[in-house]
């Protein structure tokens, strides 16, 4: 067995953090970002996986990153400009409050088709062609459609066919299979505690557990030597452990 130490700081970092109006971002994601091939910045892992997904879809030159990482100042400006140009109802439907935007994590990607229409806030990203091919492969590379139709009352954001969020594998596939948005998935994971229950099994053989912090500054766990643990916080009060063999 080996020791795995989970720290309070990790609760607010990782590919599965929930960021919305009820759970503001605690730490700006800029330091984890790299330039993306079509411009803008993305979290390094998300950027690599997005490029792989676009390549697999034959869409490298047909799909572009319209907006990736944004700092707080840029999000504030976008929110103010939209209020002035589009009004409060539109803005609250399509633009997250500063500090509550996934774009500040570097894990969110607003995508558009090369030469396509639409604006910065609502770029054109249809369900067919290169965009459609990417959609069908997105979960295999760790991406979910973050704000799908029918989940508006849960996410607090209107349907956004262009907004994809990197959550990693196998989580994206599990969410897609169950028809869950990130808010719902984060809640469901609580049913798979490290102590007192079995794991949620991923389709690739991964084991997923939830560890509640309960206000603790850090938690130490004894884990099998042969299991490699990936740790993400949930940006609430716990950690999500994804175990892979090897």
C-alpha cells in the first residue's frame, strides 16, 4: 500500500471542478494554460486532447477555438458589453458572471466552424459536417457538451451547442451515457464514497471514488501500489479519485 495525501487546495483544482453561480472559481487557471493551434489559450491537457479529437474527426482545419481561457478582467468586460448591447435577460442566459465562468479555468472551449457565422458569444457550431464529426467523438477525448438542451434549470445557462468542457476520461463518456450535466454528475459521485461502498466503474476499467473533506485541511488515504490515482477537486468540499491500473 502507499499513502495518498489530499490537500484543501486540490478541492479547487482539477478537470472535474464544478464552476457556476453557486460555486465560484477559487483559483484562476492561467498558469496551467498553453497556446492552442488556432489561437487563444487552453489548459494544457485540454488543448492536447482537443487537438487529438479534431484530428480524429478530420476537422483540424475546419473547426476553430473561438474562445478558451479568459481572465477575470476579460470576463467582466464581456459581461458589461453584453448587458449594454443585448440586455440583462440575454446576458444572464448566455454569459456567466465574472468569477463563475468556466472560461476562467482554461477547461472550456467555445468552438466554431472556420468561416462560419455567429458572434463571439454565440458562434455557429452545427450538428453536421466537421462540427458533427467532432461532437460524436468528443466524449472519447474527455469533452462534454456543457450546456445541453433540457438542462437549463440545472446549469443556470441556456443551451450552448458551441460550448465544450474538458472533464477527462472516462468521466465524459459516463456523463454522456447517463445523460447527465456536470452538476448532476458531481452529485451522483457522492454515492461512491472511498469508505463504505464500491467504486463507479468506467468503461475502460477505471475505478472512481468520492472523498468528502468535511472541513478537513487534508486527508490521508492508503491506496494499492498498483493503482495510479488521478485527483480532481469538485470545487465544493471533496475530491474525486480516478484509479487506473499500472
